[in-house]
């Protein structure tokens, strides 16, 4: 996907981001970078500030202070995103949704391309099914499929595998790996340490609005002399 585009190294550079609700710091002076092609897991307990951070990076929520620099001016259209719930329109089939998002992204999709895309996300058999009738796993896959139709350079996913059974989780992990193989950078939030270990090149741990660790799994385990990520997470967030 990248060969069509100009090569850049840094996609997002966020500096000293802060968000307060009623004077309570929800995101507290965090800085992070997203580089081309890397898969980053954003982890933290409930309420740590992950969704708020993601929302600011996506430009959905304005930060109270700090700056975010993007590799492109049209980042809202260029970043693929799947938030915790993707609204599919009542009565629209899977195929309709693909066409709708393709129109939004200004992407031409032939019928053959639609079938190929659906098949690669294991959704071809559900082509004529209303999207809101799909299983949760299928809906998550469709949500990621529609957000990658325009071959984005960066995809941001908020808890993509939450609530899925082991097979559904594995399918999401494979999708993330597949994006990586195609040179797409991915930032995803997760509560599942095994998932994080399997797919992330880099882990950012948030706690009470702050980034308390940031590095590759191996580097973090070595730095903190931890046996595994779960132990490390509990140790750092206790
Ligand atoms: N609009 C809002 N007004 C007030 N407080 C808010 C608002 N949005 C979020 N918060 C609070 O900010 C904190 C961080 O929320 P956020 O959703 O970013 O956490 P999270 O790490 O994504 O949690 P989870 O893992 O449960 O999704 C929580 O305490 C939440 O209640």
C-alpha cells in the first residue's frame, strides 16, 4: 500500500497533551509518536484515559493543551478508525455499507473488488445481510474493513477485540497483523495482554491519565525485570 505514496517516517507526534473534565486531569501531559508501519498497543485499566487520548489523536475531541502534528493536512480522512461502536445504518446490507464508505472515501469499487474484500475479511457469505444483524465479531470485522477501504497509512482501533470469543479475537489479531504486513501503522487499545504480546511492536501503558511505560515488549520486560506483560502491567498500575 505504501509504494503509491511518498515515504514518511513519523505519522503523528503528540506533545504534552492534556484533557481535563471538571478540573480533573483525564489525560495528563502525555507525549507520544506513531511511526510508519508500527503496531502500537495502548493499554491501561478502565478509565486510564485511552479512549480520550484516541479521540484527541483523531481530532474528535479538542485537547485542553499540547500539540498534535500529523504527516498530512487531511488526517481526518486519511486515518482509518474503528471506535468502540460503529453505527451501521438500519436496513443497509454489508454490501451497501461497503459502497457507502467507498463513496465517502471516494474509492471506486467494482463488484469483483467488493467480493474480494469481503472474502478476505470472511464476510462474503454475509454480503446481503443487514449489517446490524451480523454477529458482534462480524460487525467488528466489517467496521475494520470499511475503515481500510481507502488504504490508509494509519489505522486507530479502540478495543477492537472487546467482547469477542477466542475465534473472533484471533480474527481481529490476524487483521491487525495483516495491516502490518501491508505497511499500515496501527494503534489499538486493548485489555488483553496475550493479544498485545502477539501483535504489538510497541506498548504504551497508561495509568490515571499518564503514560507510565512506552517501549517494545522485550525492552519493557527487560527494563522492569518482569516475566510477562501481565505481571508488568499489574506491577506498574498497582
Ligand atoms: N465527557 C466526559 N465528561 C466527564 N468525564 C469523562 C468524559 N469522558 C470521559 N470521562 C472520564 O475520563 C476518564 C477516562 O475515560 P476514558 O474513556 O478515556 O478511559 P479508558 O482508558 O478508555 O477506559 P476503558 O478501558 O474503560 O474504555 C474516565 O474516568 C471517564 O469517566
